[in-house]
C-alpha cells in the first residue's frame, strides 16, 4: 500500500499548509479555501507544464539551426497550460523575503488569465492582498531568521501580540507588536507569551479598526496573569460585575449629557402608554378589519408583557444590588457573581427586542390609520399621534443604548472567566500560548503568534446583534457616500476643465 501511504502523506501536508494559512491570516474557515486552492492550482499547472514540456521541445521544428519558441497551443494539444516564467511555481517559491509574494502570485494569475480567455475573472487574486510574506512563504529563513534568533536568545522578548489588518492609518496588512523587557524574571527568561488578537477589534470606519477600552483591558488582563498579578485580574472582573449593576440601575435613573435627571425605562413605558391612548380612536375605526384587530391585540398584549418584564427587571436588579453589598472578591466568588448576573444580562437583551417590537407595532397602526381613515377627521389626532410617536422613538433610542450597556459590561467579565476560570494563565486555543525558546527554535525562530496559538474553534453567536451589524453597514455606507461625493466633484471639475 505504498501509494496509499503517499497520498496520506500529501493529505497531511495539505492540511498542515491550510492550518498555517488559517492561523496566520484573517480569513475564516469558509474563506481561506480560495487562496489555498489557488496555490494548489498553480502547483498542479506547473507539474503538468513540466511533465509535457520535454516532449514538446523535442518535437519542435527547427529552421536555420534555431528551435521555434514554445507557444500556448503546444501545451493545449497536450492538455496542459502554458506558463510564462513569472507564473511558474518554482519562481514563486524561490522569491526572497524582499519581494512581495502576494503581488507576485496575483501577477502570475493575471498572466495565465491573459493567455486563456476561459479563465479570465475565475482565478483567485484579491484574496491574496491581505496575506503578507510570512504567511505566503517562509520568512523565517535567511537573514531575518538570524536576527530573530539573536533577539530571542537574549531573553528580552517578553510578548508578541498579533493584530488584524487596517489597525493603523499607515499600515493595511496584519502586523505584530513586539514587547521587549531586559528585566524579565528568571522564570520567564526562556519563554515568550504569544497573543493572537486578530479576532479582537472594533470597527471605526470601513477601512480602520481599533481596540475598544474594554478589549484593551482584557488583553492587559492576560499579561497580568502571565506576570502573576492576579489581584489586578480579579479587580477587573469585579469592575465588570459592578459596572453591569450600575448600567442596569442607569436604565431607571440617570443623567443626560447636560446633567439633567432622566429615567430611560420609566419614560419609555410612559411614552408607550401615551401613544396607545392616542391610537385608541384609530383602533376603533379599524376594528372591522380582522388583520388590524390582530395587530391591535398584539400591541395590547406586548405592552402588558413589557410592563411586567420591566418590573421583574427592576426587582432582579434590586436583589443583585443587595447581594453585591456582601460580595467577596476571590476568584470562586467572582465567577459565581458573573453567572448570577446572567438573568439580568439576558433580560436586558429581551427588553431591547420588546422595545423595538412595540415601536414597530405602534408605527404600523398609525400608518394603517392614515391610509384607511378619513384624513379630515384625523387632522387634530394626527398632530397628537405624531408627537407621541416622536417621543416613543426618542425614549426608545435612549433606553436601548442603556440596556445594551448592561449586557456588554457583563459579557466582558464572562469573556475573562470563561477563558481563565482559575484566574491563572493557561493556553487558550486561537488566543494565547506561553511558548519556550525550544518551541520557537523548532519553528524556525518565527515570532508570529498564530503559528503557536492555533485556530480558535468557530463559535455560533446565538445572540447575534443585528443592530450592531446594521451600524457597521451604515458606517461603511457613509464612507462610500463620502467617497462618491468626492469622486463626483472631481469628475465635474475635470469636465469643466475640458469644456474650458
């Protein structure tokens, strides 16, 4: 069975290459297959090219002692693809670190597409733009490897943090942050902390990302555990629990940006009661429409359920605030506190959904009333309903922001306690690993965290934040609109200059 063993060996190499790409790129598992298959295509095309090249060359006609040059037709007759030198796999593999491999691969694909019309627009190209040399080739070799080796052997390399692309205005590709410490404690002299933070980010604009303050603190917490500063880690978890309670309390009593007292949840409840009363004449006029009767019933039932849930939320908050007065701050007690806050966090999320539903139902009833009722008889009611709906929308936006902060604060504490349940540094797949110098030497002195921490298992977000996704789309659209306006102005200016 030597042939089967050979195939299995190839399979293992392919999986290892795919895992390396996945660990060292920003691509999810459903995205990185295109760059991988593109490289497999180039390798197969080159193997086939070499397999038939010799026989083609031996049969080429000669004239005046010169052999005709190879053409793509020669290879097509043999079921192979003609490859120009820059598209041949051995050329790409032999590129030094000083060359941009992604650019070379894209040019190789474009070279093939230029010769074969049926492949135009088919081969992967843009997929390589976010991949740097360390991913596409072994930049761990050569002179750079020796520099890294010397640095690591000094014992001064303390930790490495990988961040995703577009984190700096002048740097679009992923990069690593180096932290050096010549005064490392003896127990860490032979070790380096690797943190892969490429999946931790906040979207600022369509092209720029950064860390939120909480994300920065959570990454710092990992370093605190590495340095044995457990108290700082526990203080952070405790602060997230405390902040969860504070944000929940702010849903009932807070101050606006001008320092004026506000009551977000009670004010929204009042606004809903006002709009419900204002819509009562509309409800009576639509009472014969069966579909509208169902909407009216849904609105009435939803208001009642919401009011009950708000009261339950308030009572749960009061109970948690009372329990927090005697809260201990050791790891076991804080872990338990985080879990005890789960109902409060989940209720805040459910209230957000209920608030949005109430606003949609009230708006739907108003719009239906405008279409079905006599406009003259609604003139006075229209103004009252419009004011009431506006108040509902204003209070809705204010309270939703507050409620989201409750769950957001809780999730920060949960993020830490899930990954470091014993308040001690441990390896977390896809996030952090404490590696030895021997391990680094075994990996050709590479200092890319993704090469060591592995790939985090994909998680299904059962509480996908649809509004946050829409916000990101809105940010992207705003940037695109700004670019479109700028482009339109440039085009207009160019046309005016042509006309002049």
